[in-house]
C-alpha cells in the first residue's frame, strides 16, 4: 500500500477545507431538503478526506469507510434530480436507496469481486447524473454557466470511485500505485469544482 507523501497530505487537507467551506457557505438555489442532501454529501466527503489525511490509504481497506463514502455521490445526485428532474425524483430515490442497501449487503456479506460489481454500476449511475445534469442545465440556460463545474467535479468523482471499485474487484484499470498517486489530486480538484460550481 502506498504511503502518504507530504503532497498527498496537503491535497487531502485542501479537500477537507474546501468541503468545510462549502458546507458553511451553503448551496444557493436549492430548497431545504435538497440542501440537506448536498450538505450530507459534502460532509461525508469532508470526513473521508480527513480519514485519508490521518490514516492514509490503508483506511480504504475498511469496509465501513467504503460504504459510507458511497453516500456522497448518491446524496449529491439525488439532490440534483430533485432540483432539475422532479418527475423522476421518487424513482431515483428508490434506485439510490436500493443501491445503497445492496452496497452495504455485498460489502459485508459477499466476496470482494461481487461487492465491486454492485458498487461500480451504482457509483457509475450517480456519477453520470452528477456529470450530465449540471452540464445540460448550464448549456440550456436552466442554471448559471459556472454550474457546469459541478458536472466536471461529478465526472472526476465518478472516475475516482470506479478506479477504486475495479481495483477492489481484482481487475484494476490502472495499477494500485497509479490510482493512489492520482487520488489525492482527484479529490482536491473534484471538491474545488463543487465549490466553484455550487
């Protein structure tokens, strides 16, 4: 397992500070239930960054941490669906809920490969929602132009999640060393995009 470098620690600290800043400043243009979902998502991202900063990449071996980390893409994507595609909010909420329960079950009671096979599509769909909705809304004028940055952040976040999922399944897209080298920067840039986009 790759050891944290000083740069890794700095990037995780930046992630934590940016997520905290966004939680404190809030989310303009969203109702209270959507704001709660966005705040929970960013709060989990803050905690994940803090755990990585304190305990290094080894913390990713903890099954509970992986399960909790899936809350971020699911809550962020659900908030966006509620805000911009309200007709599909109930269906997507059911998908998110069932997907989360499936991740919890397979993470604790199934083989690592099975758990990764469940995590990848759930994380992938949530990542696509976070990527596509802001981009479409920004380009059709339903949201401010800078909202496209949320989409970019979503794409990066989804990429990071999929890289880790395939690594866990034993069929990594990139080497573990490469994934752990790019992960700190990926999280920091993702969080910066969320701060600038929201």
